[in-house]
């Protein structure tokens, strides 16, 4: 059985279909139809809801953390021990919430279909901001699409709601909500079981290892932002899932003298501070990783394990010489990330084995790391080409080089011929041009609706040229255009 709050109502579910999304649950089980389905793929934001969960402040006391997410990509099992806030829960004692009032006063709604999703993103923004911040507002709303009004009045509503926020019913009920979430906090492995489908929810990595060994056919569910598409877009059935979102050991970030150790189930939002502190280009790319709703839910381990050739993080991690710790039962093994990917959606992971930890070397002063993402839109879009460069230049000569690309092959991979053309050579334009030509030996990319083969190869070469220009003239302000 799983338990959670819907607004302030306790729900207990045991025989529910584990393939049911939160969007379906709200609309079909509870009759709360304010949350809309626009795309069923996490692209439009019409289904945005907010989840409140227990967190800890600097003194170790329980507090509430609010995050927006896409209800269309979230299975109900992810709600275990949390509070689900839908748009119906904002109006209080007959009065609109301040974010709803701001949308109305600023004329931010026209047809109204997308409005509930915008309202919920604004609610999460208000709860997580100390005042109006244009960049923060853009980030919060980048995953919400409007077909009618344009975004100026909605951004005005964001500014107003953050400028004139006042205590609401959620603030007044905070202590009560914390106590209720403490009371239903998961304490043992839970299960949803509809008879022909089941989802297991372990709490420890040891329990996860045992369950996965016993059910190697199960699909591991972390954020579900990719896995859920098999249900919502491909209309498949997932008979057995194991939800890893409550395994605390998989959500930790440890930093020692040489490495960042990031649990595989750590949300991308939670990875940002640690990775950005070491590698600002990694942080900048994470801010363009899908939308905030997706980053709040999707995990670093999930982005690796699904083995997409256009996943944003693998090229960067490969260039940084990251390694993953794989676990099968009680056995662990460490593998260089570049060796994890074998062919399109084929990896070195064995039956019953899962990614436990990602080990990322800390930044080293002699190395220079840059990453570039090329996509049709700046925000909330998939890469056509993603490139990462990590070089050590010693007295004007390329001493070491790790270069990796996504979108150029069936897997994210290193550009070995390009690296060889650079190694031991003087760091100058002629060397870079030879290395650019070597990229044609490394890759023969496909043409698809995102980009042609010729465009991808030329872009890959130009990104290396761009890296060289930036390293020759580090004072040039090119970082904004570096990701467009």
C-alpha cells in the first residue's frame, strides 16, 4: 500500500494500476479535471502539478520542499509519502490564490487550456523564490507552452506574484502538513498491485538489489520521464516496475578531495549546485536540460541508463572521465562510462544489475572543460549535437585530450581520431583544422528531422573551432551564444 496527500486529503491505494499516471488519477479517479493533457510527453506543461515533500533545513529540522512536475509522466507510485497539490487546491475560502489573481489581473489567460499548468508553475516559483527574478521566472516557465496570448503577460504575472506574495493556506497549514507527512513517511517496502501489474517501492539499496535479483524482468523506475513514454506514447503495458525514488542511498551527493559521488536516483535539479561549482559549463547545460518540471523529476542515472544517443549528460561525463558503480545483488563493479554504451540502446549492464553511483572527477586546474548544446530551441529541446571538450595544454602543446559527442552516432562516444590529431601537437589553428578533418573518421552521423548528416558533421567541427577561439581569447563574452 502507498499513502499520500492530495491537497489536504489522505489517500491510501493498494490495488491501483501501477501504470496509471498522476494525470489520469486526478482526472479519472478523483474528478479533478483542472489538470489538462496537452501532449502526454512532458513537453507542453498543461499537466503541471506541484509535489510537496519533506526536506531538511540547515539545522536538520523537517521542512517542506515544493517542486513542479509533469503529471502526464509521473506514475502514482512516485507520490508515496508526499503531498500532491493540484490547481483545485489553490483557491481557499472562496478566494483566488495570489498566483491565480496575478494571472487574471495581468491578462495572462486567453483560451484557458494551458492556464492551470502555468498557475502551478507560478505557485512553485513563488514558494521557491525570495522576490522577482526574471531569469528564475523564465526557468520556471520554460516548460509551459501557450498558444494564445504570448508570454509577456504571463511573465508580468510571475513578477507580480513574486513581488506581492503573502502568506497563504499552505503557510498556515505547514506544521500540520509536516506532521501528516511524517506520519505517512515510508518505513518498509511498499507495493501497488492490480493483479496483473505491480510496482514495488523499496527503501534501501540492499532491498532494491534483492528485489531486482528476484525480478530481473522488472523495469526500474526513477523519475520516469523516459520510461513513462512507453505507456503514454507507445501504449505499452509495464507488468513489473521497481520504483527507486525512495532509496536514500541513491539520492546522495558526496564530495571528497578527488571526486563527486552522485547517487543514480539524484534528480537533475539536485545535481546542479555540485556540478556547476566544479564545471560551470555543465551547470549551464543542465539549465537547458528539458524543462524545470523534467529536471525536478528526471535523474542523472536515468539519463545514463536509457542509453539515448542524444542524452545531454553522457557526452559531458565521458569527456570528464566519469565512472559508474554497477551493483548486482551484493556484487559491485566500476566501469568507465564510455565503456557502458555498446550500441543503440544497448549497454554493458547485466540482468539484475543497476547503476548505483556516478563518480565524476573534480575539476583540475591544468584542464579546461567546455560543453556546447545545439538545438532548434534554446529551452526545452533535444540536442541535434552535443559536444564536450576537456583538454590539458602544457607549454603550448596538447598534452591530454578527451572529446566526446552526442547526436553523432548510435551512442554517445569519444572522438578518438580527433584526439589523436591533437595530442602532442602545438595548440594552434592548423592543428585544430587537422583535428576537425579527423572528426569525419570518428563519425558518420544520420540525417533525421532534427538535422542532416552534413549539418551535424559541420557543426561538430565548428564547435571544436569555437572551443579553440574561446581558449585563445577567454575574455570574449561568448558563453551565451555557446549554447544556441
